[in-house]
């Protein structure tokens, strides 16, 4: 029998909290062979990322660790810090969830890939650069010799993730840890990244530990799956078999929480008067440095939204979805007209403009980035109340609307789970008493159970408060849960707009048909 590349034996981890250690992993064991992909799945807080960080020794100072982590027979837990750093640079590669955060914005991407080659392989600057260019080319980045001199912000999300993978593979590791590598990517890009990882593990004999909340991708791409709950493994086996016929209640709950296209909208249809009108909206950005043209980010978008209605906006990365949302919110300069109750927002100034804009609020994709880490929940929600002239001591009542208790008021964003933090972001939006909330990928970073709970909350708020939404997402199945109508974006154009059921059943545009096919897997 061929020994595994990675063998974790009864690993237990407790992380430091003020005054105590909090158990996170409980006697977890797993094995990964060369060329094999093992997926870890579970709800937020189940211990997936802690298990991944424990392998290369990236847990926070003060963490209590017991058990063994064997990499090709070497116990990583017994290595000195210097020896462990050498292993991290040569034998273990890590791909994190957010490539923009993982890359240095002030350095060219080629230099970032070349750095590990120079540090751990003793290569000259020219040798390391040549190797970096070759790796970028292997990752599918066209014109790699030129693009290596670009900076991270000049790449799309999918291309940035390819750069991160290139950096992780720079020194030919035997183990690759991929922590939510497709989170926030549209289905087509996510599939491309998983195709790339699949090819690399076959060609290089890589052992791959994949952490993902996308059960569909896991079922199609991983060899085996291990389901975690409260730090313990509750089910494991071949990925397709486990996820199609799960034996454990936790696995069934994760599967059942996955949104599907055949689920109808959970918010009753509305027949109110037209409220938001967008006419001939166009957004132009400056031409790219490479002179690749000046296609508008959004071109001639038109739609009308009734009071209390939800419009889903779906498209691939770079299709103009978020730009459209920012223009509606008056956060982006545009041509055309955006009017609320017949009043053109672009013509307003001063206090009238502020009052009108308070009626339009936003919830961003990543609450860790959109919430001030130095403010308490009470201060975050209370600030929004102050801006509309209300007393900030009403924050507890707003939190109650999103299913959070008053005990959360003193907490800071860093102590909250992803689902809790996103509820605080929604509470902040509600504190302004809006008529419409633009939701920009609000579930992209959440596991399936937290995602389903958040969608249920948004549906309940729409019913109770008469809220309207513009729900921006790359996930058509997520949008299907809330949207009365769906708009499909492609390269800045709104190529199709129809009621949700008609669009899913009989798509008219090839882009719509491709998105539906990708959502169905």
C-alpha cells in the first residue's frame, strides 16, 4: 500500500479567547494520497479552515494543539519554526479564499511568484523570473511574459486566483491546500479553477485538500469528502456517493440547504406602483493601460422596479452587475437617468440628495471588509440611525429584526461568524429605513446553511417591511429564491430581462442558457 502524502491523526485544536481556550477540532483524522483530492465540507465554525491552517503551522499564537500531522512521514508539529518555514515554502502550497488579499497590491505579479523561487531554490533573479512566467503560462494566463509585469488590480478575480495558484506551486510542493478557492467566482470561472486544480494534481501527482461550501463542485470534482460538524468528522467516503445519499443528518442538512433552480420565489408577487426607474444608464471607465478598448462597463441599461419588488441581476465576473448597482446607488458616475418616485436622483443636491439616497441602501459581499473592525455592533448600527436623525439607542430593536439579540451589541465584527456579520450589515442598512436595498453577492462567502438562513431572513424582511431588493449574484439558484424578475448581464449589456419563471423555463439568449446549464451542473 502506497503511504499517504498527508496523514492527520487525532488532531485536536483549541484557539485562544480572552481568559480561555475554545475547542475547535476534536480528534480529527484524515489521509490524502498523491494525485488525490479530499474535500472538507461543513457549516461555518465546523473547523474546516482551522484544520487547514494547522497543517502548515499557521494557527494563531497560543493555540493548543495535540495529535499528529505527518507529511510524507515527517511530523510537522515536532519541527522547529525555521524547519517549518522551509516546509511551507517547498512542500506545502496554500491557496486562500480572497486572491486580492493574498497578493501584494504594490508588487508586480511576476515578482510575487518569483519570490519563493529565489528564497527556497537559490535561483538568480533572471532564472526566478523565467520560471514565474512559465508558471503563469501553465496556469492559463495569456501573454504571460507581458502580464507578469502587471499588478493584481489589473487582473480579473479568476485570473488573480490563477496567479495565487502559480505562487503556491512555485517550488513544486507535494501538498496543495485550497481554502474556498472558488468563493465569489461565477460558475464558469469556478469550474475553470477546479479544472485547473484537477489537471495539476494529475500531471504533478499533487495531494489536494479542498475546502468548499459548494457541494455541487465538491461532488463533481473531489475524489473523497469528509463532513465536519463541531470540530469532528461525522461522515466520509466517495464524494458523489456521500453527497447524493448522505447517511448523517448534518450532511443531509447541508445538501437540503443548497439552492436549486426548481425552487420557486419565496416572496409573493407585488402589484404596486412603479417606484425605481432606470433609463439608458451607461457607465464608461477610462481606457485600460494596454489600450484594449473602451467598452462601457454598463451600456444602455433600462428597467423599472415596483415598490416591494425584487430584481435579480445575474452574470459572469466583469459583466457589469456591481457597476450597475453602484450607479443606482449614486456611488458611480453615469449617463442616463435614475429616478425614485419620479424624482431624478442625479439632479438632487445637498439635503434633498441625502434624504433620497437614504432610501437606497447597500449590503456588500464581504462583511469583514464592509464593517469597521474597531467599532462595536451597537456603534455600527447606531451610526446609521444617527445619520437619519434617530436615537442610536434603538440599535437593539433593529438587531431583533435580523434575528440577533441585544447580547451582540458589545461585540466587534471580528468575533462574529460570517452569517452573523452579514446580518449586522443588513441591520445597518435597515437602520436607515430604506425602501430598497442593493444586495451585492450577499451570500457568496457563506456556507449553504448560513446562506439559506440569510435568504429566508431577506424574504421575511421583504414581507414584513415591504422592502424591495436588487439582488446581484453570479449564482442563478440563489437569485431564484428571492427574485420576481431576473436581468442577465453580459459584457456590460442587459441581454435578457423577464419574470424569473419564464427566464428559467424558456431562456431566449445564449448567455442565459449557459448560466442555467452551469447552475444545474
